[in-house]
DNA sequence: AATCTTTGCGAAAACGTTTTCGCAAAAAAA
DNA sequence: TTTTTTTGCGAAAACGTTTTCGCAAAGATT
């Protein structure tokens, strides 16, 4: 285990000061070409790399951003993460990442931990726990301590900062209207995410679309489910009486789960019943029949969020906070009728 | 944008030296209770947090590990990542993560960049590019510079370090044998990953199982495919002549793609043809019929890898390098016949 | 009253880097 | 030759922290 080479080492070798070495490596005009060349040659040969910790301490900048997401196994977050990683890496930033597993406590702890100087700023999507508790002081504290935040997807109005959101309401509205236009009248809404902001907005879009199209809202068609729920049981009452002719799922999984149950009950899709889901991962594409979904363009969301943060970090003066809205788009596949 | 509070600030407030402040906050017996209490109270009130950059510089330890994976959208890597994050966070380590997108250049660049002192060690799964190029000097350099590495899944014998691998050969052997025992004789092998170590090992297992069970190897049944290939075209020759009665897929996607084509061609699964895939993400579980897969226990792989690295980092003396093998297990679902 | 011990604190070094400023020697100009 | 300018380099401070050592004052022991 060799010692890492430092300016001091090199200085000793050539019997010069560390200042001279530093300046040589930075190609300062203060140093003679001769000296510069021999020092740079030596440094190169021995793979000298400036210690970035020392630089961070000096410059009070770490060129590192913290990304805090609820769960990387969710394909929307995974895609957003990929987008951020791309932009960060293009701009010479490193990424420190954390998963909150939807826990408020983990979110607070991890942020407290990372406020210790290792980071220049945060990109975060709120955990379910945080959105339930409605306590955002860990976020405002970070901003007060000089650490800018970009919130994406799951955001809150209670914190003033840059935001990147998906037009969830509009997306759900669009999806619902698409179902209506293709002849569906009894559209069940299934959601595992009724507790988070995003879920609420999508519900709003669903309701508005029904209303605008003269369909009365039937509360019994709104199913707020949990991850472990048995979809067979859940859907049974509706299937028995042929009560529904479409399913709009607000999250990644429940559309697929519903589809399974419907297929098992010999429904023809999309003839008897149409399905639209949210979040466009691999799943909807590969399932049979392939699932029509609203794409939230996760990668794009991530790219935009990272750009916003990096812009702010790179700019001298204060920029006004902005909120960017990424448009969803409907990816038509086999679970909906063509209009 | 407030200044972050430092020892110096506090020292000035109470007109003491920074040494006194530091000692007070660390509850040193050298300082009178009175002084300690007032300083600690003030520090707490003003949310003082020691600057970890300064500490890192002092201790030459960053409590941060670098995780380098080809692609987080692959569910095996995503799961491994989750496992690592869990273990790291439990042990007070932060994670800096990077995706190579299978590129040798990106892998080298990112490692060079991160060798600058920000990290205590690496966990890496080699990119396809690196496995093709067979140039591992960026890895051995890291080790020489005192940065331990744990390699997982895609490893190489050319670098001596800790490793966590899946028993790929045994897994493929097991899967193949399972197909044989359920009556299959013409088992097609489809692989998108023939270029990487893991794919080669699995192929070996497949061949050995055939051999051990007295089935002659038919090279025409081995299909090395590419991500963008059209599976319809690809499988057409085999379908036309009913040439195969089973498919063993070595990667995450091709089993699903093959299944689609087979279903479209009115094969009954598993009666006419059985399918087994590798990598147990959401996809195989949700697809209809659900897909029998070899689980590689990604989360477990990740946990073990992180533990190995952290153990090494936390221990004073040199530990011998070890390689841990995680056993795969067959998850029987609907694409294989029950034995 | 003289000595020894304890208590409470500060000075300074160390981690690795960049940068400002000063200064001597060499080169150029007078 | 004397003065001015340029060239080449080093000393020192700064970033924020911990820790070792030294030292004075107070307290305890003779």
C-alpha cells in the first residue's frame, strides 16, 4: 500500500518549495520552463493527482451533489437517477446517493449527515413519510445553511426552491379522457400512491376529466390499495357485476396486477376492458398484452433537475427559483382501443 | 445564505481558543464543566456540525465508498446497489455512485477521477468494454494506490482483490438440467451477454448439463443476440420446424422477448415449450405466464460486497483476499412444467 | 512557607492545496 | 556604471479540524 504522492514529496525531490511545484503543475508563468518541465514530467510519471479533499477545503466547494430518492427500484426514479448521473458527470460533478425507503426518519438523518460539508447541494424527491408528516424543516434548514435544493416529482409548496415536476394532473386528465373517448364509461381508478402529492394530483385530473365529459363521479370506483393487497379479492366485486369497462392505474405496479386478474377472469383486453397505467418502465412494454401508459419521461426529469442545480451552483449571483413542468405523454399500446 | 458555523466562530464568541472549543465538543476532561457546558449549549443551538472535509483531510479517511456499475436500469445491479446502500448506511459510510454504460473509457475516467482522495475504496462490476479489452490497469493502479476494491458479478482473474460472484455455471447447469428432467431435449440458449464473463460461465454450465445428461450439443441452438435484434426473425427458423422445446435465456430481457414471440406463434407454454430466464426482477413475476427464473439474489450480493469492503477498511491489518460465491436458486413459475 | 500535583487552557503542528506578496538575482535600459 | 525592469522562486496564510505538549495558576501536601 503505497503512500499517495503529494506536492511535498515532489518538492523534496527537486529541493524546491511546494509553491514552486504547485505553480509548475498549474503552468504558472512565474516558473522557468526548465523547472516546470522536469517537475511536470516527474508528476506525470508518478501519477500525481491533486488531493480533492484539500481542494474542497480550500475552495469550499466539493463538486458533489446529493441525490435523495425514495426507492431506486421504482423505474421512474431509476430513470431520473440515470438522467442526473449523466448531466452531473458531463459537468464534472460527482454524485452521493441515498435511498429513504419512504421513511421520514431516514430522510432527515441522511440529510443531517450530508449537511456536513461533503456536498454542494441536494436533489430530492420526498419520501412518503415526509409527505404524510408535512415537516420540511430539514429541507429549509439545508437551504438556510447555503445548500441549494432541487425537488423533483414529489414536491411541496412549503419549501421555496427549484422544482421539476410532471404535469400529473394533466396526465391523468389526458389518460381518463382517452378512455372516455374510446367509449369507456365506468372507469375504475386504482392507486397505491394516494398518500403522496403525485397521487393526489392524478386523482384530481381523473375527476376533472370525468366532470368535463359529463360523467358522474362514482366514489366506489376509486380504489386506494396497498402494496400487499390481493388484487383478486379487491377486484372481485367489480368483476362479478361487470361494473367497470376501464382501469386507470396511478402507479407502476397496480395496472399490471389488475391486468393479471382481468385476464384470469377471461376478460378480453381491450375489447371488454381498457387499461392505462402510469410510469413507463420495462414492465408495460414486455407484458402481454402490452400496456398503454403515461410516460413521465423520467430521464428527462432527472436531466432537467440536475441542470437546474448545477446552474445555480456554477452561477455567482442569486437566481430566482423556478418550477419546470415536464409534460407527460400517452404511449398507446395494446390495452386501449385505437381512437 | 448564511456562513456555516465553525470552531473559530465559537471560539471568538467565548474568547477562548479553538482548541478549547474542539475539546469541549468532544467532552474532553481537560476542560472545566462550566466552559464545556456553555460551549456545547451554544454549538447545539446554532447547529454546529464538524466539517467532514476537514476531518477527512486530517484522518485521511473519507468514510465514502465508490460504487461503479454498468447500468442501474438492470434489475440485478439495481438490487445489488440497494443491498450495498443498506449496509453502507448502517455502517456510517456514504456512497458515490457511477454508471459506466458498459464503456471501458467511462470506467477508466471515472475511476481516475475518484482516485483523487474522495474515496476509501471501490465496489465495481466490470463494464462490457473492459471485459472485451481485457485491460485492468486502472483497477490494479487503484489497489496499488491504497484503494481496496471489491469486484462483484462481472469479475476478472487478472486482478487480485476481494470478489463476490454468483455461481453462474452451477446456476445454468441447474436450469438446464431442470429443463431436461421435465422432458425437454432441444434446448435453445439465447444470450445478450455472451461477451461478458458471466455469460461465458453460464454457457459452460449449459454445455456441461447437456453432456452430463447424454444430450449432444447442437451449436445451431446457441443464439448470441443483440439488444436491438428482432426476435421474430431470430426465432422464426426454429419455430417453423418445431425445432426446440425449451428456451434458456441467460439475461434479463431475452427470455421475455422470446416468450412474446412464442405466444404470438400460438405455442402453449409450458406444454409445448418451456422457458427459463436469468435475473429475477419484477418482469418475470408480472408477465403472463409468469416466468421461471434463476434468482441471483442481487440484494444479497450487494450486501456481502459492501460488508467485505467495509470490513477491510475498518481493520488495521491486512486481510487475505477472498472470493465469496452466492448460490443461485431456481424460482419455479408458470413457464416450466412441474417435475 | 515551600514543594508537589492537579486543573484548565492555549500554541502549534498536521492534513494537501492554492495564492498573494516579497525579495534577490539577473537582465535590460539609462 | 548606475538605475530600472524582469525573472524565478519561497514564505506564509488560508480552509476547519484534532491532538500533543507546555505552562501558569490554583489546590493539595509536606
